[in-house]
C-alpha cells in the first residue's frame, strides 16, 4: 500500500479520528503512518496516539516542526 500521510489540519475533528480508525486495518507491516496536526492542536495527539496503539501500531516519533505537529507510527510485528 505504501506509507500513509493523514493531514488533520487545521483542527482535529471526530471525522478525522473515525477516518484514522477506518484506514489502519488496511496498512501492512512495512508501511508507516504519519499524522500531521497544527502545532496548536498538539493536545489532540493523545487521541490519535490512543487509536494507533489500540490498532497494533507503535508511535516511533512525535514532535513539532514549524507550525506542524507530527506523529509517525508503524504496525507492531509479532
């Protein structure tokens, strides 16, 4: 499938979180998921992180860059 980039700017909505939940099952073990938020919405990262963890992903990095806040995750392989 390839790496997935989800842009949740300018604000994180319930629709964004539902879209993330629908997208994750189709992502293979070699692919990364990157979710971009506005830096001002960084407090919403906990909700994004929770969905990723519940769906078998490990957040490998998160942080701010300029006006963006990004989370990068990969499926845990057992």
